[in-house]
C-alpha cells in the first residue's frame, strides 16, 4: 500500500473517533446509556491504536500538511470531555454549572504545553471525564457525590500531581498494565450487562482506581521524569 494511502487511512481512523462521539451524543440524548458508553469505548479504542500506527507509518513525514496531533486533540476533547459532560447533565447527576466546569477546565489541560512528563505521566488531572462518567454509572452515584467530585477534579487540572497514563507510563509499568487490562475487561462486561455495576465489577473498579492514584502519588514523590 502506498505510504500516502496508509497515512491517510490512519488520519481517517482518528477522525472516526468524532463520529463515535456524535453517535454517543445521540444515544445519550435518548437515555440509552449502554449504547452511549459503547460508542465512547469504541472512540477510546481508536485513540489507543491510532498513535502507534501513525508512528509506525511516519504519518508526519508522509502527510506533513495534516497534523495528526491536532486532529487527535479535537477528537479527544469531544469524546473525553464534551460527551461525558452531556451524559452527566442529561442523566441528572450534575447541572449546567458543573458541566460547564468540565468543558472549561478540560480546555486548559489540552492547551497545556507541559501536561506530560518524559516517562509518560500526565501533570494535573488529564481530563479523562469519560472514565469518571463510567465510574458514576457503575456505582450509581447521585448528584450529592458527583458534583463535589467534578469540581474537585476540575480544580485538580491545575495541581501538579502526576497521573498515570494507562499504557505509556514507565513507572511500575508491568503491574499497571495488568491492572488496566483487568479494569478494561470489567468495564466492557458492565457496559454490555447494564448499570449499575455488579459487586465484583465495583470492587475491581475501586481497587484499580485506588492503585492508579497511588502510582501517580508515588511518581510525584519519587519519580525523576522531566516535564515536557
């Protein structure tokens, strides 16, 4: 396959994440939460595979007039922030003020030139509102719990605590990949089975969530990767 065709195919794959986001919005408006999360999961899967493909093909050199990084940021902002904010509002978990805080604070994360470390960690809360939203549905949390969490995480965008990247972080890499794999299986099962989560899934979500936060704290205190 010619290099330009391969590079264009990767860009199209990345852009399909926005289509998944549109379909997720449509299903969320109809209160079909399972379908909405399945579309968000598809978008997250695309986000996980398009980067390695782009680097392998050398997309930046083959099609330099198109910025894959910019395209990725646009799609991620839609699927990681805007759609989850809409889901939380539409499901009655938060109001427009909290929803506005989600989309507003997330913009500053995406615009932050120093939001990542050299060893694959995020600096400040990395605007993974799709994950937060899934936790809300798995635990069937109400507004009295969700609203403080939303404001706290929005403010955490500007706090220089390190947050683990599920795939790229080098610090405690093997156990982190194992934990993320277990979490992903539990998440897929629960989205297909429906909400709220079973006790087993809730335990997995709680344990993995605490573990990942602890990895970030440990990296903040003891890691040596440079920011940039």
